[in-house]
C-alpha cells in the first residue's frame, strides 16, 4: 500500500498557484513587459553563515556551489494577487497587506526550493532517498536552456516521470477550471438576458440533499496523458477526460477564453505579440508550469521530511507510550467520570478514539421516516388520550399517534441528486439492487463507483467510503428533454410503510450477503400494535403509573454475521463489519430525514443514562446498543418511525480495540487509522519545527534582498 501524503501546511504556504478568475481593473499603465519583468526580491541561501556555524547545516556546505540566485518577479505578485487578493480584501486585509503576504510566501518558496536542492544532493549521496541527484547531473539537465524553460528543466531534474506528468496535468486541469468559471458567468449572463425577454420561462433546481463525504474527490496521483485545455477552438472530445460544464457550447467557451485573455491583458500578463490562439504558448502558461513544478519539488521535499519524521513513529512508541497509556488513563477516568466519557464519545473520530467504556455504551445510525406535514398537524391538534377515556392525566396522544403510524409512508429522498447530475443509468455490469423492479435503474456517483479502480495506473477518483453504492432509486424516473435541450426529470417514488421499508432493508442486506436473525415484532403486528387501549402504554413503578417505553418497540433483529463483531475492521472495506455499516449508511442517505445524522462518524453516541433524546428514541437506541453491533430496533416518536442500527458497542467488550503493527499498512483497519493519526500528529510538529528552522536561518538580509519601490505602484492603484 502507498500511504496517503500528509502535506505540511507550513511548507505548502509557499505553494501558491495563480489560476484564479483574474477579474479586476487595469493595473499596469507603463510598458507591461518591462514593468512586470522586474524582480521584487532575490534569494541566495548559499550566502548564509549558518553553513559555517550551525552543526545541522555543515553537511550541506559542499553543495553550495550548486545553488543559484533565484528571484521573485513582479509578475508573480500580480498573478497571485489576481487569484487570492479579492478574497483576502473581503476578509478585511488591505491590498498592501495581501501583497506583503504573497511576497513573503514567494520568498519562502524560493528558500525551500534552494534548500531542497542541497537536501536532495546530500541525501542522495548518503543513499537515504530514491534517485540519484548530483550537481553535474543538474547542470546537464539545464544545459542549453534559458529563462523559464531553464528553471523548469532544473526543477524537473528532481522529479520522476510520474511526478512530471502529474505537474503537467495539474496545470491544464487548473486552467480548465478557470475557464469553466469564466464560461459559467457567460452562460448565466445569456440566461439572464433571455429571461428579460421571456418572463414565462422560469425553472428551479435544487441540490439540497446531503451527499456522502468524498463525492467526486479526485485521486491526487491521477493524471491523463491525453488531457488538454478546452478553449472552444478545439474539440472538447479531444481533451481526454475533460468534461464540459452544463450548457457549454463552442461559442460560450470561446467567449470565456476571450474574457480570460482580456483579464490577463488588464493585469499586463499577456503581450500583444503573443500567440493567443495557442494557450500553451503564452508566457502566462509557462509561468503556471514553473509554479506547478516548484510545488511538485516542494511536495517531494515534504515527503522526504515526512520519512524522517516517520522514524520516530515506532511500534514500541505507539504500543507503550500511546495506546497502552491512553487505555489505562481512560479506564481510570471513565469508570468514575460519566460526563467526560460522554463528551469523549461525542468527539470520536479517526484521530480521537475511546478505547474503553463500561457496558451499554455505543453508537447507532438513526433513520427517521417522518410523519407528513398533515399528519404532524393532526397529531398536534388531536386530543389527549385522557379526553377519550376520562382517566388519563398524562396528556399523551399515544392512541392517535399509533393510528397515524399505521398510515405513515416514506419515499426515497434522493431526487435532488438528479438535478445535481449525480444520477446515472445503471448497466448490467453495475450489478445493482433493483428490488425486482425493471423500472428501478438509476444509481448515483458514477465517478466514485466506476472510475475509482483500474487495472493499471492510478484511478481518476477516490472510492466512497462506508457507502455500498448498489441501491437504485426506489421509484420510476421519467426523463425528457425540454425545448432548450436540457434534461428534465419527473419522479414517481414508491411509497413504503414501515413494513415495506423493513422488507426493503432486509432484502438489500441479503443482496450484500448479510442475514438477519432473531427477527421479532415485539408488540404484535397489525392491529395488535396499532389498536391498543391507552392503558397498555403504562406500567406500575414504585407505586406510580409511568410510561412503559418497551410497549413502543415495534421490531428487533440482528445481523447474524456480526455475532463476533471485530471493532478493528469496521472501516476495512470488504469486511463484514464495513459491508453492514455501508449498506445501512446508504439506506440512511436514501430515506433518512434526520439530516444531522448523515455523514456522522459512527452515528449518535448512546449511553445507558437519561439523555436529552426523546424517550422512545432513547429506549430503542439503548436496546440496540445492549444487543451489540448489528442490532436493529424500530420505535416511533412524535417525529415518525425511527430505525436504529447499532454500528459499534462496548457491550460485552469494554476494550474492543487491539493495536497490531502488522496491519498498519492495511487501509481501513484500526491499526492503520491509529498509526496514520499519530504519524500525522508527529509530522505536523516535526514539519513546523523544520520550517521554522529553515526560514529563521535564511529569511534575512544576508540571503534575501527586497526591492520595495519596484512594486509600490501596485498598492497605489
């Protein structure tokens, strides 16, 4: 397995990429080429005395001859300001402050790049890193080249072919994103113009349904050799994996490109003599390449420093200094301090674990099938049970609610995802769950589901985690095109009673290879559950009549394959534990109207104590947790039906985690996630210290010369 890169934010501060919308007024009134070609700072860390006096830098002294003076151009200030300046100004910064931040960032960037060159020479000579880097090899790489091409060639020397390909792809990807933004404005302008002449043409779209975390997340190591920038003068179909935005035409794209060029001209970033018919020939494009190659080298330095930091993350250190000591501390604290335990459970994540909890603590996913607006109003307006019997002094409406629950129906909530272009028609190869209906043929998130695994090379998208992805939209979808050629959808969702939902849930679990055991309708089915007298909802306790919440429990069951639940595998894709979690999580996204529970880590934290949850919910959740991971319970509340699924429970195992060094590279295991969290924490501290050391050593008057007057006109404009 290749570990995910943990980027050091401090080092990446210097990796600004000027690919913004470039909107703004004309900045340059003198000769742009001459004005913007000025250097506003020069950097040469080889001049520093630390190579004589500081023990840590003495190994690098022999490589000082390989360091060349570098510079920050005024054009770089302008290009980066065009990207981030307006945003920072909107936060309250002055233009001068923003330019200061950019200039300092670009200076630091050059310091890191010069340091990286020495570091790679020295580490290569010691055999501490992959690749062979020498001053003679570097000089051969840049021989015969001038200007920006020379700089890029020097940077490319420290990169492997894949890293170079990713850099080239990223430049084109970012410029396409910029043109997409410009084209969106063009299309919206045309639509507004048409709307002024056709007031009857009104439509609305919605994208309010929460999506799973990670939708359309691209793989950071992906690149497409065929990828090209689409300007409207070429064919979008010849641009590799690039996809046009909605309602794009060659005309709107050409207009967007013209606007882009005009904005570059406003900032003096494109000259009259340049061939604007070929975006890759522009000086601005070459600057983007240089910037991206610089970022790639800095990223490689970060990875090398990360490997240094990893040497401190040993098996012994994790096991004894972290895992075992934390476990012992939690045992002592949580047995006596319930408030601290509950607070810790509410904050559980991949980097914040609760290793110990007394019995009956755990987590549940809650799927709420709600009353309709009319049903909720009817429940509100209905009389209390006491008015029907004359003997009930509690003011509850359990009989009315039971009658409404019988008629409550739920529907698939994912219609918004069609308007957001997440839906796609499932093919036979998708092996989708259809519930036996030929009319059900739409799945969601094709990029993550079908473009996240390849036989060779890197996949374009990351797979979705904890989302099974085979559950088709539960209903009929009618797709048409309007007179403008736009796709429109109409929906006939299937309506499910609670029994219909449970049948659907059981069937989908079976589809995923999971079986339910111990299925019980706790208080009877049909009229036996819905038509009880009000007195059956109460019991005697300590001489008083109190609500008996067990009488509301409708259904319980257990996933048989989770009878020996392994907490160390709940996020391990393909494990039984993760498959069950992923199936229920997907059903939650499909039906749940309790949106606060979507994208939660393990669901709601549940305790055996009194809580602020509504009591029926609290009771059913506690029953589920006592039953252990994989237990399902169903109960109502004033909001509708609650389907509880216990994702994780300390019942029967107060210390469910085990750290296994052999699994630190098995992605999704507890040991892997815990190791990565500690590694990231250690790296953050290590990187911050190293960054401070480097900057403090070289960002001074000896190594850096700043020419203040050369950029003052920028803040006076």
